[in-house]
C-alpha cells in the first residue's frame, strides 16, 4: 500500500511517523504580554548568537536563495512586497543586544526598518559570483533587519529575466521560513498587481512568543525527563571520527563545496520496500545506509548522525517566520552481525525515541554532555548530518511571471559532512554532499559518495546480508587497491646470493677500501680473506646450514668480517650487542640457542655458561681461500633478530636470504650506492638497520665507516666522524636525528643521503633536516623487523604541513590496508597494515602459536602469507601510506577512543616543542589517562592551551612533564618505560591557589565565583576547567563588560580563560584606551509572566 502513495502523501506519512508515540499534545503557544524590546532568545538563537560572538560578521550562518523570474517584472511592487514582509513578521525587524544578564531580543516597531533593493544588470554567467559576493558579507546582529536583497537583471537573456537574491541570517529564519517568505512575496506581489488584498493566514503568534513559551515549557520536570533521556542515549560516546585530509584547524572558516548524489528510481523503490516492511520511513532507511558508511570510515560500530527537525509541532507555528529548526543527534549502534533489514528496524527505534524528545534544544544536549567545541563554536557531538528534503517543491505564482527557486550554493558548510537528499520527479534522488574544504579534498568526498552508493546497492540487493559484510568499495576502486597500490605487480630484484654478490664485488675491486673509520682499515681482498678464515673455523666446528652463530663483537672490521664469514658458512647470524646489559645478552643467548658464539677475550667474561665460545684469535691459523659455497636458498634463514614482545620476553625473527637480497638490491638501485660512497655504520647490532649498514656498502663497492661501540649515542663524535671520513650515506632514528641536529650547525657537505626510520618522523624535524643538511636527500623509511628492514620509503624534498608519509611499497613487497574482516579499506581510511612478498620473515623462533597469530593466510594470493603489523595506516591518493599509530595503543578515556600517537603528533606540532612523547597509564582509580612529555622552549600552561584548541578534552594529557634529558634505549629510541613519573598527582589542568591581588582580578574572580557557584577563585583558575561552558561564558563576559566597561570577545575569553589572563587583557585595553562607555540603564521588564 505504501508504495502506491504519492510524493505528497509520503511527505505527510513521514511527518506523522516522526510524531509517533506523542500522546497528549501540549497546550498552544500564547501571546507574550511582556516587553518585546527586552525579550529572551530561543535556545537555538542563543547558540547562533554565541557562534556569532566567536566570529563577528561571519557569513557562515546565512541562508541565501535565488529566485529566477521570467517575464515583465514591476520592481516597485517587489520592493513593496518585501516591506510588507517586514511589517508582517516581527523577527525580520528584530535585533540582538547584550544586557547585564545576557542577550535579549529587541523587536522594533513596523516601519522602523527597511530593506534597500538595489537593481543591477549582469550577464547570466556572473549571477552566481554575485550571489557568493552578497552572501560573503556578514550582518551586525544589533541592527535589523537581518535581511539583504538585490535584484539582478540578466542582460544577455533572450527575454526579460530577473534574479531576486535574498540573504537572511539564520538567527531569524530557517529553511522552512525561506519557503514561507517566497510564497508570501508572490502572494503580496499578486495582490498589489491586481489591486486585491493579499490572501495570507492571520498570524496567531510571532517568533518572540515561541521563544518565551519554549523557555517556560522546557523547565522543571519536563526538561529534566527529556535531558535524562539524552544523557542515557548519548552516554559513553565513541571517540572515533572520520579521517580527514588535513588537520582540523583550531578555528573554522566554514569553507565548503559539494559533490552530487544520485540514486536511481529502481534502487530507491527497493529501499522503500525494505523500509515499508520494517514500518520505517525512507529517511530511516537512508540513515541506516549512512551509518554503515560512517562506521567503516571511522572504524566504529557506534556513530552519531545529526539531522535537523522543523521544530514546528504546533499548527499555529507553521506560518511563522523564525529559527525553529533543531538538530537531533541520532546514535546508531550495531554489532555488525545483524542484517541490514534488522539495522533499519533498529534505526527506526532510535528515530522514534529521538522524535519523542525533540523539544530539547541541541545546545542544551551539548551542554548536558559537556561536549567540546572548537574555537569556531562547532561541537564534536554531531559532525555529520543527513537531510531528506521531503516537502513539496516551492512555488512562486505571480501574474505575468514564471519563476523557479534556485539553491544558491555559496561555498559554505556548517559541519564536516552534510548529506542533502532530494527526491526527484522520476522517483529517485538528486541530492548533494556538502563537505568542508578545510578538512576534505573533493576526491575524498567523491569516495564517500561512492561508498554510499555501494552500500545502498548491496543492501537493496540482499537486505538480509550481515551489515559487517556490506561492501563500501566499488569494484574498480577495490581492484586499484589490490593491484596498483599494494605493489602486487612489482617484481623482486634479482641478484645472486649474498655471498656470491660480495665475492663478485671483491673480484672487481680487490684493492678498494672496504672498511674505514677509527679502527682497523681493510681492503676488499683483506676483508674477504678474513671472512674466509672465519667460515673455515665455523665449518671445522661442525657448523652447517641454518645453525645459529652468536656474534658478540663491537663495531669494526672484525664484526663485518665475522658476519660475512657466518654467511659464507651457510649459518644464521645472531647479533649479540656488547652495548646491551649482561642480563639481556645472556637472555638472547638462551632464547637464540646458538651452536657457538664468536667474541673477543675481553667480552668473553660477560657471558654465562652455555654454548661453546670461540675467540677470534682462533681464526689466525685458518686458510684464506674461499670455502666451498654453502647450499642456501632464498627462503633459507640468514639472520635472527630479537624484538620486544608483548609478554615481556623478546621474539626472535627469522629473516631470510631472499628477503635480505631483495632489500639490499632495492636500496642499491634506489639510492645509487656504489664506489665512492662511505656509509656510516652506527646502529646497534640488534637493530635491523645495522644489517644494511654493514652489508650494502661491501656489496656495491662502497666503504663501511664504523662509529664504534655506543657511537650512535654521541652526537659530537658523529659530527666529527662524518666530516673526517667524508661520510656520504647515514641513517638516524628520529630521536637521535633531533639530538644530532640540535648541536652547533654543521653543513656536512659530504652527506648526500640521509635516511630516517624506526620511529615516526615528525614534520618539524624533517624541515630542520632539510634546512641543516641542504646537500642531503632526506628519505623516510618504514618497515617492521618481520619484513626485512624496510618495506616503504619516500623522499622528503620540502617541508610538509602535517604527518610525513612513509611512502609506497618497495619492489618485491605487497602491502594492504585491511579492516577487521581483512577487506581493503578505501583510500584515506585507516586500517591495519598487512605485508607480504619476498621480504617476509619465516616467523618467530620457537613460537608457532605467535607466528600463526601474526603471519596470517593471504586472502588475495592463495598459498601466501601476510604479516599483520598492528600498525594503523591509511592510503593517500598518490599511493603512499601515512602512519597513524599502533592499534594496541588505542585507549578509551571517559568513553572516548584516543590514539596516543595522534596526541603525540599534536603535541609535537607546537613550534616551541622539540620532542614529544605521550604514554598511557592508570592512576589510583585504575582509569586510563595520558601523560605527555616534552622538551623545548614552551611553558606547560601555554602548551596545555595549545592542545585544548586542537584536541577533544579526553585527549588532552592529564599530566605534562618537561624533560631535560631523554632516556634512550639500546637501539637509540626513546625508552618510554624509563620516563619519569609526573611530579605528584596534580592534573595538568590543575593549579595551586593564588589569591587575586589587583582590583580587576577581584572583579573577574568574583564573576567566575557567581556563575560557577565557587567559594573562591584563584588567579590561575580556568573558567573552562571549573565547569564553565559557552552560555555561561556569554554571561560572564556581559557582567565583566558591565562592571569594568571593557569590550571582550568570546574568542579572547576562550583563548585565555583564567582569571590572570583575562585581567591582564582588560588592563592592557585600559592602558590602550579601549574602554566601552557605560550603557544606558535598562528599563524594567514586565515580569507578570515568569521568565527563565
């Protein structure tokens, strides 16, 4: 039956369903008998006025329309019709002024305001630009009318053609009101043209009556019950948000653009059928589709979608112009296991409950939940909206004219994403997605629309399919990710085995220097002969293929020769770093179980009893000729490296010959390493970077320059060594790179290649490196130990505004960004990085269970495996990856999901911060919290304010600790476990009490105490930290202004919300002569009716 309803009948049905379960309608809206020059604002107006105070004159909250009229138009009648609208609707001649107790509406009498109607002639192509120009000019809310009009004669039209442009501030109208105004303009114009009386319904009430009624009705038990519903409905909201292309600015400009959304009639009919079967509306079904898309983009199965409600639940309000619309936050939760049909039923329940409590203004909900706002006033509660325009099309009927209303798309958006869906005359949808251009690129918005289409198509094709299985990727996009971005088509580099490759280089350049630096210097021939002796020693000891050999030696010629000797013998290299504590070394010996250990007499005493130990002095009697080649294959194990494990015991990673050859050959080709290069070897031996630092030079004709034991920790030594030895290639983990660059400036003109990896490379550090080492190419690398050193790389040729990408897949490596069901994530959406290809390690030594857990079957290449890295990354449009932190570092703080890595990036973004680390711990209550550590030239209080402007409250660290000297682990990375505990248990937001001392401080503190109900307020106390919110801030500013005659802005208040800062700002204004004259006394208000 429902499928046979007309569009108008469906619109009525949707409205009736929205009002379902609302028995007992409230009494009508009465006329208010109070002073209309001192009237309260509605809750919605209060919110918009607050936003306007943040950014005075902003055009963000203007509604603009363009009425295109063809035929003979009488300009004088249009002017008279607009004047009649001002006389008919009080709200159009209302201003907004501040009094000592807050903002008030001032309704001006009829005739006191007028709207100019300039007429200009423009070519048709210039009309849109003129609309944008007109809409770009803000209003002064104290000076009505808050309406602007202009009439454009289209000069190049074939016949008489006009465009009436109307811009009205949202604080006095909503979308419904614009339709009313257009229809009434047409009726008044008709009546004037025909000498008739306008046939318009009498207005029983005006908007100011609604504002007073709303405040009186939403109080006491009614308000408490509805607020209780919203508290319960929105408690413990997830912290996930859609990933953006750019960091969220502290202050938004609301710049926006649109991309089209079209839904075919056949698809929409199928969706209606699903909705009808669930006793739901089309809107509810579309919310279901959108919740799936937003959930996949954010990684949550719990999303909030905002939708505007007309707010005109009383018949007497339908012809009234004003701002009635209210935003409802619809929280949609699912497990992923239910079908789409079941999700629609669940969304229906969500909507019906929300409709029954729609009278609570959105601003009150935001305040009740203590939801954060940015500096532009936007809340974090509902950043993504959906609107289904199901009202009949607007009509403008006037004699001698044909007209059509055109949406004036002026390039602004009031939220991150707004899905505007308009049913078309063919039975489909012709809508658009409004998106913030500050956050998203057009390509990203188009991908989101593609996902909407894909989910919708899959859902109507099989509504009983599990929600988690609904695809969001179109087939073409999925294939592009699997075939192009993943690197699946790349071919591994082909080279002989490591030993053959080295020996061929020896034969080409036997007398070239192979090892330099402070220690012994060797030629290629000498290095080969020493390696041969070690190989013969190992063979004589019975060492064979894949036997593990511990190498306990300091950096230098002997170390390099020993590594090559182990490989020549076909054995597995197990590095034992002398820089490790003895306990760590002996633990690795226990876990690695080497057949024997090679070391020096001085180091031997540090080893406990265990496998046989041989001193290098024993090789002197061994032959120098090359031993018979060992039988190794690409999947034979070449080395064993231990990494930290979640259980506290290291994991032994078994790297292969094939993976190491591919990585070294790839570096040779990409970085052109060869004769004349001198490669610094400074990485600790347990760090996989040491593999290429040792082997790449001697495979390519270059020379190794060892930095010595613990040389990687001594920045001054490295500076001196690089210049003295004319080093051309070096690698730094970012932590050490910062230390290295912080010293006295040295250009190091010999360095042509600077590699960075092992940690995320901060953008500011990359910029510093480019500036300090102008001759060097900077390359950012990424790769877990389980995938042989590096799997991605990207050259950083210029400073980047946000995170430094880690690059695309290297030859021979495959990479996929997958969701929890191992499906490819769309470009821009974070997921877990899975890696495969020739560089994949065999697994973990002696841990088959752990190996099976992390090395999973490849869903795209039968018979192959992928390593699940645990790293959150996302594809960028150019095919490179962006690192987003660790999956296992995610934490929920006060119900909000927080990524410490992301907080760390924001902390490091402050220009005064040189290094930043964020860790998670639990206080005495057991609740998780963030601790932030930093070094640099910034005070903690300033840094805290900086973070509050960029992060939601739960993501702001509870403690900020300045670090003079960073604890560094054996690999040169920051040792997070060794960071100092906070000084005491005082949160970063807290402060010791300091009493006000100046008259201005006493006034400000007194206002704070009055509004926050505090007995005493100190000069360091923050209004926001003590529970203040946006509406109380407006009252505080009004009282401060009245008592001290100064003009403070809301933005200034939120920039510095503590007593001392506000007092200093006021005193500075007084010194500069910026004093506001005392306001005239405000007349008493008629209080015969109670006011909130």
